[in-house]
């Protein structure tokens, strides 16, 4: 375990953690939640422990025995006809330990292709996809995990390829329902940029979070901090109109310390009524501030969801509001393949 931790730390420190400017990074779709549970908790969570195998994407150290033989399929419909699918499976090998594999695919739809004069020449597609393999090892109350990921983006047949990794750690209290998670996301290198383009940096993030369920209360609370490597993540549009003072002079919006701090945090809540039924809610302040309209915020930044388990199958649904114009709907269906196989053998 000590040697594994040392290797992972050396791997992490080999990458520069420079500040990243929006619009200059590759594979930013990797920042999107891939499942209904993750989306329902605000989109960012590295500490919610359980049997949902999709949470390995959030933090590889969340891979645990409860996920063994779990097969999960997620689907989400974003705005503008953008669709995302995710397939994940976890297993435990007697000699090689505990693993999880996942395939993620985004389809942005069909686009009209035109020449320099504007004449229509046909159509083309745009999509992103990833192949991930995760591994985790546990030592008493601590778990350390890592994910290797191949990412590919295609535009009209032109491809960009990247090799990335996530490294995470988790502390789970031996007696109380209390966990602390730490994850370094999307460490990597763009192996192949789009033709004619320069290599771009990866959408790196460092996230720290904790989840706690008070004894005898059916509520688990989560608080997650993201973009820990950069304090100021506030962007103010220089062309945005400011308010007018008493003399008619325009006063531009300024950054405040409180807003800088608040944009780093995501709050998630799980109402655990039983092992077969749960309700979730989340709030992402950065999402709300960046995606609101000039004069309206709507539900931007908020998310709600629910889990219902019927026999061997579990259905998760979440509605995440990215923009006042509407919400994105996540559906995740999971099952324990071991239970299904046992039932077939007994029939």
C-alpha cells in the first residue's frame, strides 16, 4: 500500500498545476456528471459512499465491495439535442483485486457542412467518447484508487486523442457514517490534437469533500470543494452593462471575496427513507453564477433526484438545471448481475 501511494504521488507531481483559462482546454466534457446520482448531488461529489458504480468516475477511491458485480447504464438528454450515455461495471478478481470499467459517449447531433461561400455540402457529426479502467485498494479506514482513461473527440472525422488519469483517496470512519474524499481529476496529455491545431491542456481539477449522516437521522449531507488549485475562478464579462449611480455613471460589477469562495463549493443532500427509496438535492454555486441570464437565474445551479429499487433493479432519476431555459434529465438503471445469475440457477 505504501509503495502504491508513493507511485501515485510521484505521478501526480509530474504534471504542472498551472491556472487554466476557459476555452483553451481539451476534453472539457469530462467535467460533466455521468449518472443520475452524481447530477442530483450538484454534479461534483467525491465522498458519497455506496453501491453506485458510476461514482467511481467522481473519485476512483469510492470503488468498494458494495459495487461488486454492479452493472449500470446511464442516459441524459441535454439542451439542443445533445445526448450522453455511460456504461459501467465493477468486479473483484481474487488475485488482481477490485476493478471497474466504463464507456462514456456524447453525441452532439448532425451539423450542416458548408464551403467558404456558404454553399451546403452535406452534413457532419460531432461526438466525444472515453474508455476508463479503475482500480482501488483498501487498508483499514483508508482507500486509494486510480483511473486510466482514453478520451477521443471527433469533428467531421477529424480526431483529437488524450490519455488521462484520476487519482483519489477516501477516509471512511470505522463506526460513524462519515467519509472524506480527495480526488485529482483529469491529469494527462493530449496525444493527438485536431489537424492544424496545437496541443491543449487537460481540464484538471482538484476536489475535496466530506459526507456525513447523523445517527438516527435519514439525511446524509455532502459538501465538496473544487478548483482547489486556483482561488479566483470568477469570470466577469467586460462587455456586460453595469448599474447606474445617482449621477448616471455606469458602475461595473466587481469581484468579492465571498463570491470567490462560494463558487468553489457544491452542496448535496440525500434523504434516505429506506434502502429502496431515496430523494436527492444539490446546489452548485459556480454553475448558477456562470450560466444565469443577465436579468434572471431561474433554477440554474439546482438539481433534484430520486432513487427507487424494485427487486434486482434500481432506477435513479435526476433533473439538473444548467440554465434558466430548462433542465437536463438523467436516467440511470443498475442491477446486481450476481443476483440475476443466482435466480437463473435456482429456476
